[in-house]
C-alpha cells in the first residue's frame, strides 16, 4: 500500500497499487497550479482516507477542463483526485515515500519554460503523448 497526503495532512489517501512511473507535464496550466510531475492511478486503486471535505476543485479552460484538485487548508495540488475517469493523474509530490520511480515521459515540451532543463533521457512530446 502506498500512502500519500497534502502538506498539512488534512487530505490523506492510499493507492492499492504502486505507480510505476512519473510523467512531467510542461504546460502552463500544470505550471500555474504547481503540479507538473504526476503519477497515474486507476480509480479503484485509490482510497481517500481523510479530508474529502477539504478538497477544492478548479476548472481551467475548455480544452483542458478536467478540474484540478487542491487542499483548501494548505493549497497542496492533488492532481485530479476527484476524477470520475477510470485512470487519472495524481500529483507525484503527494506520495509520502520515495518509490524510486523514473520519469517515463515529458509532455507539452513545446511550452516548457526556459528555466526547466530536462536532465533525463525520457521521451519528449511537444504536446500530448501520441
Ligand atoms: Zn492540506
Ligand atoms: Zn499540463
């Protein structure tokens, strides 16, 4: 079981199956919300332990309207933890332990800021991975 939480500890959840890799998204939306590195989880593997009433959501624009979630008390980005999709991203920074994960891919590299220098050999995609 993998445990995860926000900074203040109000929101805690666990993943029944450990994520296998990290994806880094370089789009401006992920950057603004402070959550560019994420792991994917299947909905049935995620168990919200506490803080359901602390989770706020913000929708971005039409094309990327999937609401991003955050802790209302500390602001930690939580990814799409309230998603109704089968598979969705969770912010990698929520993981409590270092799982020795490697970055599998970088997406939206075309809008990467100059100060972020990619230092691994993971695959890069200008936009969404094909
Ligand atoms: Zn919090
Ligand atoms: Zn993004």
